[in-house]
C-alpha cells in the first residue's frame, strides 16, 4: 500500500481533481505509422470505461480524418457524446466545415477545442483569422512554432501574443527528433509567462513518464508530466499579482522541471489541497498522451489515483 496521500483532495469518480480528465488521447496525431481508426476508437472507448477512465479528457482527431472518425462512431454508437479536440492539419479554411460536421453529430461527440500550429511570425492579423473561424463556445488552442535551439525570444514573444489575443497557447513537449523537445530554459519561460498572465495552456505529446529522464534508445531528454504539474503549482504560487515575469518566478519553475526524483515529485503533488488543485487544473487544461493506459498505470503505482 502506498504511503502517498491522495493528490488534490477528494476524488471524483475515483480520480482526484489534480488529475481528472488530464490525459488527451493523442494516438491519431502521434509520429509514426498511420493508425487504424477502428483500433484507436475501440481502445479509447475501452479505456474510458476502464478503471482509470476518469483520467481521460478528449480524443485528438485530425481534421483530415474527421469524416472517417465520425463514420466509426456511427457504427459504435457510444453511450454518451465523446469529447473531441480537433487538430487542424488542413489549414484554417477547413475549420468551419469541420465544426459544422461535429455540431451535426452532437449525439455522438462534443468539440471543446480546436488546436492548430501557428506560423513562425504569428501576429495579430493571423490571430484575428483564428477568431473568425473558431466560435466563442470553442477554445482556440494555438501552438507558436519554436526553433530547435533553446532560448528564442521570438518564440516567447509569439506565446505572449497568443495569450494576449485570448487564445490558449500549446506547449509541444516532444516528437520524433531531438529538436522538438524543448529545453528547460524554454519550458520555464513558457510556464512563467502563462502563469503570470493567468491564462490556461495545453501540453502536447512528449510527456511519456512521470519524471524527467533520458530515453536510453534515442538519447532524447524527456520532460515528465509530474515535473510539469509541480512546476505549474509552484508557478501559480510564485506569480506576482501585477502579472510580471520575474527572475524568481522563472527560477522556481526551472527547479521543478530539472528534478529527476519521482518520489519527491509525487509527494509534493499529493500534498496539493483541493483549492490549489482546482487552480492548477484551470491553468494546465490537459496534456497529450500516446499511451494513456500506461500513464494511468504509472499514476496508480505512484499512489496518485
């Protein structure tokens, strides 16, 4: 039996507030071979009905495969509308048609977010186009393009523009090459900027384990999802009331991201009280996972669910 107290106060449907609906199933947008839609939808529905189904948020569906996805749902007729995050891979012009299709199938699915990559020089003109295509009741999630090298001020300026325009910024945490794994410097500055602004953000694929580690096969440095949760908790506590991004705020976040002590991270997360857990999750909306069942099992091993 774990000695770790339950994270984030009283659980809801067996999952505490700090972790409820935190895992977006990103299998359909993961690098590698194209996944069969029937297999992905079947596995997702099975996971939602499983022991740790309360951890699952949305299924991320590329716009280019939306009709195929809807056809699979028609066959399966889920007992409740399936939460979906649309991933724009066909250009902004395809968003209205995609949203029209999802709204016509409200008995099968519900769309809470539309996620899209931003151009390198994201500006107010492009962001205005986003707000034209994405209705107010759907959250626009925008990923500013980050150069491979750590420490880009242009990238941070892009994050600030996304936040200032009222969109939810997205932090890409990894992929199929070393350059798409952001360094600690960039993640620290991203979290500090977003915490100071009071906005929420989404993290994408790349957080495959609880704690920071080096993949023995690829040599890539991976951030941990538990590092991120603890870093967000500390950032919210340290963020100045005036919204300034201070050196102290960045340093507080950086220390949480650099630790590899998974037990220490788990105990810190478990000590988060209910009001703080609600604040953290209002800030960190979710993170994408290509193996949600594995991460649910890891959370259970750590005594967090």
